[in-house]
C-alpha cells in the first residue's frame, strides 16, 4: 500500500510526457514590409527549422511554393482582437447567415527536413483574409506536425510561430 502512495506521489510531482515534450521545430514568419496599402498583395514568408537531432517529416502543399496555408493554420486578428474569417474557400448559407469556409487541400505531401535544416514557403494573406480595411492586424501561423511525429499521443500537433503586426493603409 505504501508503494502505491509513493508511486502516485511521484506521478503527481512530474508533468506528463506530453506536456514535457519539446517541439522538434521552430516556426518563423516574416513579411517584406509591415506597412502595406489596402490593394497590395501581402506576402507572408514561413520558415520552419528542424531543431531536433533527427530528421522530421512535415506537411507541405503538393504544388509549387506559395500555398503555405496548406500546411499551416493561419490566424489573423484585427486591432480589437476579432478573428478574421477565411475568404478563400466556399461560402455556405445556414439559417440565413453566410459562412466562409477555408479552402481544403486534398493534395498535400510529406517532406523530410534534416536536423538543423529549414524549409521555406509563402502565402498571400489578402488572398485568404479580407484585409482591405485600414488598420493594424496581428498575424501568426501554426505549423502542423503529423500524428506519427507526435509521440506519445499520436495526434497532430500545431507549433505556433512568432506574431507579426501588419498595418494596412489606404
């Protein structure tokens, strides 16, 4: 009975393996300019670096570069913290309300990134979100790590990037 109590105490003292699991990648986003006109394409560069000691597989769009949204959850917030909705996918009407759904990607592939190496891609924010209103927008992405790379729970994980503030002017 005493050993059960000690075992329970040890388990309670240490966080779970999932909580302690260090991310094998770092995600960085940048843009050529943090201030853009309302009718200008807003390019967002996404760099994912393998910071582990082993090769890792990551999701990427099957087509040419320029579709980083296929492997990343892209989040954009306005100046008061409201989440912008995606405009690149289908629009559905439910109970008289219009909803924009993000574009779904059926043609994704896995790429291998060796330790210390990076992969780069980009996306055009204004093709995904309505950023025509002047103001400040906060942007971040979350890179998907496939389920088989997410030991021990075998569920996909999303590793967040740094955040950027982009100012849209007239």
